[in-house]
C-alpha cells in the first residue's frame, strides 16, 4: 500500500534526506557556535538565575 | 553606566498559580485513582453514566496535563521570567485574565467531559467553544510573556526563556492544527481530516503535547529552579544551547511512533521511529546537564528534600526519554503497543518528571512567597519517599501487566491456534497488577495531600509578599562588536528567537503532515467502503460520547496473532469516512474493527446492559442508560450536511431524508432484536439500537462475500 502512495506522490525520498540534512545542519551549527562562544558571556548567562535576591529564610 | 531603576515583582500571581497547581493536582490524581479502581471493580461508577471509566479517563488526563502541569508551568514561568528579565510582568491585568481564564477552562472541561462532550482526540477532547477559549487565553499568556520580554532590563535571554518561547509557539501551532473542525452545534463538531490523515495529525499533536507541554516548559523550569535550589550555575551553558536546538527540532517529528504497524504509510512510520531514536541524544544531554549541576552539592541532596525531588525528577526524565525511543523501535512497539506498558511509561514521565519537579518547585517557592520557613522539612521528606515509592508501585506492575498481556495475545498452541483465544483471559490475568497500580496511585496521592497540608501550614505561618521590591540598571542599548557570533545576536532578539524556533518546529511538521494531506486522493480507495448511514452516525457519536475508545482499538495490525483473533488486518481505505478516526491507543478490551456481524444484535443488547451476562469476569461497566435513553435525531441532518461538505458522498438533499432513513433502519434492527427475544417498548427509539447499528457495521465493508468465498 505504501509503495502505491510513494509512487503516486512522486519522488518524496528527498523529504527524508532534507530532514536529516537540516537536522545535521542545525545540530552542527549550534554545537560549533556554542563551543566557540565567549567564556565571559557564557558565565554571565549561566549565572542569571542566581543574580536576584529574594528573601531566603528557609534552610 | 545606566541609572538604577526600582520596580517590583508580582508574587501574587505566582502564588495563585501555585495554589491552582496543588488543588488541581489533587483532583487529577484522585480522578486517576478512581479510574484505576474502576478497572478492578467496574461497578465503581455506581451505575451513573457521568463517571464511567470512558468518561473519567479523559478527565484524568486533561486534569493531569493541563490543570496540574499547566498551572505548574505558569507558576514557574511567572516567577522565573520576571527575575531573569529583571522586570515585572508586562500587565497585571493580563496575568489575572490568564489565571482566571485558564481555571474557567479547567472547570468547563470538568463539566463537559463527564457529560460525554468530547472530540475523542486524545488530550484534545474538549469541544470547539472551549478550544476557542483555550486559544484566546493562550494568546493572552503570549502577549503577557512577550510584552515582559520586550520591556526587560537584562539584555540576554537565559536558556529557560528559550524553552518558554518554543513552548508557546509550538503549542499554538499544535492546538490550531489538531482542532480544525466544523461545528454541528454548540457542543459537537466534526474534524476536517478523516481516517489516516486525522490519525497522523492527532498523533503529531498528541506526542507533541507530551513534548511541548510536559517537557520543554519543564526543562525551562529545570534550568532555572535546579541552579537556584543547588545555588550554583547550570553545569554547561554550551550544552544547554545544543540541548535546546536539537530537542525542539527533533521532537516535532516523533508523533508517528504512536501509529507503528497501523494503516499509516510506512515512510511516515519510519521517520517517526528514526527521529524518536535520535531524541535520546538531546534528552540525555539535558538530563546530564541537570544532574551535573549538582556537582559538588551531592552532600546537600542527602539533607534537602527539594533537591531530592529534583534529582528524582531529572532521573525520571532520563528514564522516560530512554524508554520512549526504545518503544519506538518497531519490534519493541509490536509488543508494547495497546498494552499497559505504555501507561506505565507515560506515568514515569508525569508522576516522576512533572510531578516530582513540581513538588520541588512548590517547596522551594512557598517559603519565599510567604517569607517564612517551610512548616516541616520532615513532612517534605516523608512526601518525597511516598512520591518515589508511589511511582515505583505504579509503574512496575504495569510493565509486568503489559508484557504479560502482550505475550498472552501472541501465544499460539503447537497446533497453530491462539493459546488464549478468549481475550478476557488476558485481562483477568493482570487484575492483580491493576490492584498494585492502584496502591501505587494511592501512595502517590497521599504524598501530595501531605504536601498541600505542609504548604498550607507554611502559608499560615507567614504573610504573602505580594510585591517584591527590586532594582536593576536600565537596559543598555547593545552595540555589536567585531567577533560577535550568531547566538549572542539571537539571545538579545526575542522576536528572531521566536521566528527561528517556529521554523525549527515547522520543518518536521510540514515534512510529515503535508504529504499525507496533499496526497489525499492517493489513499487507496476501496469501492465497497460506503459512508455511514444516519443511524450509524448517531451510534458512532454514542460510542464517542461513552469514551469506548479509552479501552477499545479499531486497528487490526498485520500480525498473525491479530488476524487470527480479530480477522483481516485494517486497510487505510476503510477509514476514509471516519471523522474522527477511532483507532484508539489502548486495549483494555478487545479490538472492535471487525466486530461487525460477529454476534447477533441481542448479544450486544445484553452485553451493554450487563457485560458479565455475556462475558463472566468482564471489567467493562454496564451501560443500562443506553437501553432507556432515546436517540437524539435533532442534529442528524446537520451532521449529514457537515459530512457532505467534507466530501462524504451523500446525495444532494439527503440530509432532509436522513431522519426517515434512520427511523427505517432502527425499526429493522428493533424487529430483529424482537425476533431474538428482546422485549421492550419503543425499542426502535432507543440509543442501544443506534449503537448496535454502528457496531454491526464496523469492518464489514471489506468482509469477503461468503457466497463468493465458497464458490
């Protein structure tokens, strides 16, 4: 049945390859850029949750 | 240096959402527990039609997902967003509209679902007026969130906020996509898509409800509250960047793993499987990032119940995101699908990941909101152990039950017959596991009750700090520097973040869903498959109203163990008039796709009146009201008209004759019932007749003609 659908829909193999390619692109670019980024900025970003000072009575 | 500005954080809205989280959490868990007990003692609906398992199950799932976890999301988002951006929420009025609007939607769900008003799309059961209300409230939330982001004093958007943005945009797309429906009247609509297309769109939605409602916003909460509780920054901010982009891009593709071995085209199934397996990488990246945040603080985990809750939550996240991809492998799915294994899996996620993280966040927040100490750390520790044991006592028996039942379904005798030909044998075998599961649910609920008491006492001991004074430098206009890289650029630009996130999640949706919709004409048509008659339409709507889909599938998979038990495997061309599709996702009872003409009408009549009279030991509840209630034909012509508008090939003007046709068919069935010994006044007007008409039609369009077969 699926063969029939594939034939009828034309060549759709490109979709899977396109999807994989796009993912590879997004993953690679985000990984490369994340690891190339400035340490000072990353440090600032990762400390953002710890900056504000709500009263902490508990433990 | 910019001048320092003073402002205040709105804590009252955080408290309100927190209270709603706790209350709806108890309600959702209690409904789940009642539903679990009904699977042991079906009479626990007390012959009331409004609380049968079929109607309670969607109430439970909606309460757990949208009421408990939904309010949990908003609690965490409203607290963290203000502080991460160093500004008050954009509008207090919008915050209030959001809060009360969301609670009203929950109340509307709690009223309509027991009344049987349901679209039958899992986790999207609410009917169209409530769908519109959800969309409006969601937009209010979006305006409030983006307004806050735009008036921020902190240039950079912390990773938690990216997860919030991705959540908002994806839930918007999913909610619209899966609720494209045409109203028949105030409380009934018919979906635009049918059969295979409806199934694909539904599970594209269904899985991403898990992904973008139960996961991404909670990852945002993890990235904020875990560092807060541990008092140290996230282990690797770089990893969080990769985690975010990889996760939101891949997650959107995974939906078709809910439809393996069904009539969905194989290429879509394969895409779903492959992307599900790929999900292990970003999911475990996130889990490890969470756990490693506790490096050097593990000694505190021994003492601090908040960290204990968070560690178990993140571990449960890791376990369920390993298990999910494994269940997406076709050979494993062949065993797990339609069994309690799936139910166990999702509860590791909801009870373990969402529940435990919510508890940790509430315990962390409450003393701060009320400027006091937590009433009792030892009660929180007790809750932690009850919660952890509750999850284990819940999930382990269901893994056992799922595996046991699946093996029994598939077992053949040496002579080639099904070893357990009577489906009921495979149900009664796992009742003890259902009992232990209910015990696990009770333990978990008990822990949550202790938490509510503890939080209530904490609140009583302190005073709510409605507004927290704060100060921060005004936001500087950022000047770009040579060597700036793209991610720092995007971190400062929420609108671009929104656009990129949207593109990332749309790629998967478009590649998977669009071909299925565009090649609509190429779903193999089967000449003998005809539209439902008006009586069958009404019977089908009764089937939907009663939530039969909660326990019965309509999808015979192409396995010998299934074709032997049920008959010919299901073909996609058989569902082209099914709006909505009713394939189901769980077999507490047998598949019904080939039940048509299998039993006489009287069998169905007696079975619905008292299931045990036909199947001793059955855990199906009785449906005596179907015998007494009359078929509502007021909207039958409108239903026919909407179906015709959606290309169901009824003749022009057929709607005007629909009720007459319905009455004629009902009379025929009623006469046959009388011939089979059923005596009842005005039988032809009763709902049971419509339901019998529908059940007897199921799967019969392609049954081989016995005359031809014998020739």
